[in-house]
């Protein structure tokens, strides 16, 4: 519980710091981003969903692979991504994990097996299948954890990817972070049938549903599913029911959302629940307060590092790009 709480606290601190940096350091949720903003472009926060990333990634090795969504900071941190380089990436700086080219929605860190966040809904699923197919062909023991949201289940690549994974019995753990909203629309009004677990089962991908705001429940379910994958039972699915506390992007005021629904999300705070559980299991208040202090110091250092990191050299715009062999780009 101590380790899980620490991971969740790091994710929460990173997200809150990024939110402030995206608003010039002075605004509140919904404030217009001004020229002082250090995080440029859309910022999708996973505040309220930390238990899913922490509970799943606790079972992954450094060599296991991971694909994410446009809401991928938590997954990257839980997989072992460097917080300083991540924040620099959000700032668009040369010291970022992708040289400032990926930003928030396309952050990646191959050194820890994080193959990338993705701004295209559902795009991570076929990438995960390709990575898993490569692992299987090479006879490697690793697996791929593939995070996606509930909105992705209504897009074609969801069907295609689960079908492909089932046909070839690929080592993929599909993780649906069901935060109940597809951008600004409640998913329940858009999805027919009994839900993602039933759709997966119909394609031959068994799984479990867990309370995504209870890190112990996520951890336990993910552990069972990972064990099945390692036993050669093929792809598995974890349906984690969670809550999105912030809007679709950091400046979304959520005027479309029932205030009672939002309050319910706030009340289900996974960090508070984890803290209470840890104390009930024998952790001391001093231990948890020390973790919080360490995390605050770490995030302050990350923001300072990002702020001090230089902007990319303009010539770097022509590196890390694909060439068709047709000659100079005009």
C-alpha cells in the first residue's frame, strides 16, 4: 500500500503542477490560457484515475511494454518514466523525453517500455497488438499493457485489435479506463449493450471488472490477469470503472456535467481511499506525510528542470522524421 500510494501521489502532483503551468501559473480551472503558459497545446489530465495506472503498472517489469492514450502522464510515471524529462517534454523543451516534439499527447519513453501516448482515440490498441506480435515471434516473455478509454470501445480499431489479439493469442493486457465520459458526452448514452467486458468476451478475450478508484482492487485484478497472460492463456481485459475529476482538457469547465455527478467523482478520490487503507493496515501518518513531502520536492525539482531546459534548436525539426527517399523536403 505504501508503494502504491507513493505512485499515486507522484501522478497527482505531476498533473496538478502541469495544470498550473498550462494556465500561466495564475488561473483556475476554466481560466483562459495566456502567454505566460509554459505547457502549450491541449492538456488532458488523469486526476481521479491514478489508481488504475498504479495498480496495473505495479505488475509490469521494465522490459514489458505499454501503450497509452492522450491522457497518459500517469501511465508513463507508473511505468518508470523520468519526471523531470516528462515535465520538460510538456514544456516543449530540448531536455524533454522526446526532445520537446511530442508534448503532452505524444509523450513516450522507450527506455522503460513506454511506447507512447496517442492523440488519436483507439490508436494505441493496434500498436499494442503489433508490439505483442513482435514479442511472440521473437519468443520473448514480456507482455504489452494497453490503456484506452471507454470512448474507444465504439471505434473500429477496438474490434479489430481484440479480434487480432484473440486469434493469435497475443500477450496483451487490455485496460479500459472507464471514466464514464467520451470527451464532453456521457458514454452511457452512446454505448449499446452490457458494456466493454461483454464485447471483449464475445471476441474471445476474457477479463474482469474492478473498482478503478480502489487501488487494491485494481492491483489484485491486474495481478490475476497478468498471471493468465504469462501462463499462455492469451489476451485479457481489465475493465476499471473510475471517475474523471477534471474536464476533457485542462481548461474545460464541465458545464455539460451534472454537479452531483462531479461531486461523486470528487468524493471517490482514490488517493484519500488509499491513504485511509494504508493507515488501517499499519502505516503511520508520519510515513505518509513524509511521502507527500518527498513528492512535493520532486515535482518542484521537475518544474525547475523543465523551466531551465533550453528550447530545441530549430534544426532538430528535420530529425526523427520519416523519409520516403524522394529527396530534399521543399
